[in-house]
C-alpha cells in the first residue's frame, strides 16, 4: 500500500515481500516508484499520476527485480482505499 500524498510505501503484503526478497519493514518507507524497474518507471509513474488526477483504477503490468535480481512481471491495480 502506498500513501497517495507522499508516494511512500506504508504496507507490504507477504507475497510482495517474498517476490521482492525484502521484509515489509525494508519496503515500507521507500518511494513506490523506486521498486519498479527503470525501463518501466516512467509508464508506472504516469499511470499512478493518472489515477491521482481522475480516480481511475487501471490495472497495469510492470517489471520489478525479484530477490535474485531477475525481472518479474507484476500486475498493479491502482485503487483508492479509505480507512
């Protein structure tokens, strides 16, 4: 989960931690777009900004490095959660 105001990761589920090979406490506090591979970062940021502007909920595929450094395809759903 990402704070929409700051772009900081505030929570990471166990599956994300396993995929990225990092514990939640290491993922939390990072800028969300820093996790996405550089080649796809611009498209990721544009999709996130679009979501912030109009509330759209696109589901996009991006690549992130897994625990071994290999590129792994992940689906990202941009959605607004209120709690």
